[in-house]
């Protein structure tokens, strides 16, 4: 029987990347995947299919409302839901096949079935059909990701009460959609269906949207979404969902004064977050410790409480982001090979893929105030950017936060069309410890949206040119 150097349980972005990097470093690697396809939640029912629908729905709305102003005369566009979903499915299929190809190219052996750690160095693989088998391995990497979080009284049937998975499979836009949770997933999928004709109401327990993001950014972004006719019920909790009469009646209660209300919906999307997925792994039997939030405890080298067992991605502490998992997968593989792998958790971008997008890297202004850090800031609006005007994408702004003593950039926040692409020059700058002056003195092509990033850096020293 083959003994592997590393066996990875889960082939999402963290798992398959770790497996490939380990193989590149000369290890004999196996992966265990419970799905029929690789890619995990991200490629199959998360990041990739949602972006396909976000892009398609953006174009649909632009054709309906913006083309005429640019001299493009067309009849009112018609929605072909089947074809749009076909585009989504083709996108997913191409991506998961790409991962399968990469694993084969790097000579990574694949086992399909539920992976259970029966002892250090042993992973039992139980397929949907056929007999279980045991994989012998020197090291095990848990990369099982996360699953949808739910609350009592919110029974998900993926028909009327749906998770993000069900929201990506709706046959037609619901007339009324209630989204529970004003985080990234809820706002993205709410945006998709709003553009396609749904009346969308977002219910959030907190008094703001996008918890954890810069509060100024969140406040301004909420105004933009309200202009798009997304309604918000903040400081409100869902106390029950009644689906007995067809559709749903959502009972809500004000957190501030206890006032109750009821919302009618054809579909309710529950998007209150995600939980680490450790089901069936057998962690308790082998002694792998979890924290109070159900996450696998690891040290700085991703090692768990058991020798030879490691963990990365959504299943451990930190932001539940695919690119964070990828970096951890690479770092863990390199450490196992005797190299010095590293993840800079201070420079992990986050993006909300709505229109406009919201992108952030580093510290928020709220965090700097709470820590008592002396800082300076500069902002620049896209209304003053020539390329933004030419594209009719003038909503949003860039905010640069820098250390008051050293001018080192501590955080950058962007609300704009294409913000997710623009944020990376800030990430690179911050990786090298760059200052706002470094960014301000870097020549940017004209006319580009990215010039607003430079102008915001210039605004840190109150010397923006175009404002």
C-alpha cells in the first residue's frame, strides 16, 4: 500500500492549492473529496457561480437603464433565466474541470468519499457506493471549509427558505425576497435578484450593514443600495418564518424597542454567516481540539493538538475567504517541506462583488480609533475621476489611512465599479511597508479609475490635484 507524505481532506481553494504546492515540492500527495467534483463550496456553490450571476445581472440592468444614455438604442431586454443559469453552470463546470486537470498534472492521487481521521496517519474514505478504504499518510491536512450557519426557527428547505446554495438555483426571480443578514453573501445575492426584478428587503440584527468593514464605507454603501431600491430593516431580529400557507411570513422584532412586524416573501434567503465544517472527520476520537466557536485550534505552523495533523482555511480562525485559505495552503505545504511559509494576516483583501463593489485591505478607521493609533486619512471621490465619468460609474470613493508618525499605509478602502481589482496595488504597497507618499508619487496611467487611488494617497497630505 502507498504511504503518502501528505493527504488533504477537502479540495476547495485551500485544499487543492496545498496539494499542488506540496506536489511541486516533491511530496507524494493524495486528496480526499466528498463531492463528485473538486473546488469545494467556492467553485461549486459559492464564489464562482455567484460571480457569474452577478456579472450577468449587472449587464442585464445596464442594458435596461444605461445603454440609452450612451447612445445605444435597444428594445427592453428580456430575461432568459434558463440561459443565464446555463452560463453559471458552464462557468462552474469549466472551473472544476480545471482543478481536476491541475491535480492530475501534478500527480496528486484523488479519493472520492467522506474522509474520516481514524488515527494519526490514517484517513478512512467512505464513498457513496462501495466499500471504505484506508489511506496511509505521514501528514494529514484538514481543509474541509465551512457550511451555512442557521438559527432555530429557520428551517432551510432550499425552496422557500433557502441558503446561498438554493439562492443560486432559483428558477425565476421571486416577486418578494427577504434576505436575513446584511453581510457579503446576503448583499451580493440580494443584488442579483433585485436587478432581475425582485423586491428585496434585508433584515439585519446589527444597526449597520457589512459588520467588520469600515463604518464610513458601510454607511455610504448602504445609501447607494437604498437608491437601488433595496430596503433595510436594521436592528431587527427574525423570530420566526411561517411557510405553511405558501410563500413565507417572516416575523421580525426590533432589537431597540421590541416592536414586532411581519414581512411577506416568496423566498427567504438565510445569509447569517458560515460555520466551520468538521462533520464526520472524527476529530474528537483522535484528540484534535476545537475552540469555543467550533474551529480547529492550530499553532503558527497550522499544526493541531495532534502531531501530524494540520488545518487551514475556513475550518480555523481568521476570515472565511478563499484567498486566505489558498495562502495558508501554500504556507503549510512549504513548512512541511522544511521551508519558511508565511501568511501576512494584516494584508488580506476583502471584496463585496456588488455594483459598485466594496474592497478593503488592512485596518479600518474604527479599528485605528479603538487601538488609539494616531493616523491621517485621505479620500477622493469617483465623481472627480475622468474615466469614471466616461463609464458612468461615478458612485463611490477611495480612502487611504496612514500612520501619523511614519506615513506607512495602514488600510485602504474603495467603493467603486471594479474596486476588487483596484485594491491590489494597495495590498502590494502594504506588503512592502509602503507609505502614502510612495503611492502618491507612483505614476498612474490616465485616464483610469485607479488614478483615484493615487489622488486619495495625495489627499493624505491635503494635496489632491483634482478635488
